[in-house]
C-alpha cells in the first residue's frame, strides 16, 4: 500500500467516472459541431481503461490511490465503455 498521509492522493470512483463522462460528452458535442461543417470520417465506438489501484475503505466510502510504476500489490480496475445508439 502506498505510504501517504490520510487521504492525500486518494480519489473517489464516482467523481472520476462523472469527470470521464463529462469529457466524453464534450468530445461528442465537438464532433457533432464539426459534422455540420465537414463530413466525419471516423467514430469512437468503444473505449477501455485499465487502472492499477489501491482501494481504501474510509468512513463508509471506498476511495482509491493509483499505483506508481513498479509498485506491487495493486488491484486492477477495468472500465469498458460502449456506444449507445
């Protein structure tokens, strides 16, 4: 487990996913606007993300710290996003 102070470096999964979704929505809006002025030649159908993390249960919430390169003992969290039509 990483040697850090109480909550330094730990993050909340829900906040992370909310941020990721917000950024994907912004990218989709940008592509939609570009599609009005030029033909779109590509699309992103699926995306996958794999994180090496250290979970921590703290006051009824699970928080995570990202493993650093070469750090042993981390858990793997895989997130796969698919397109919705």
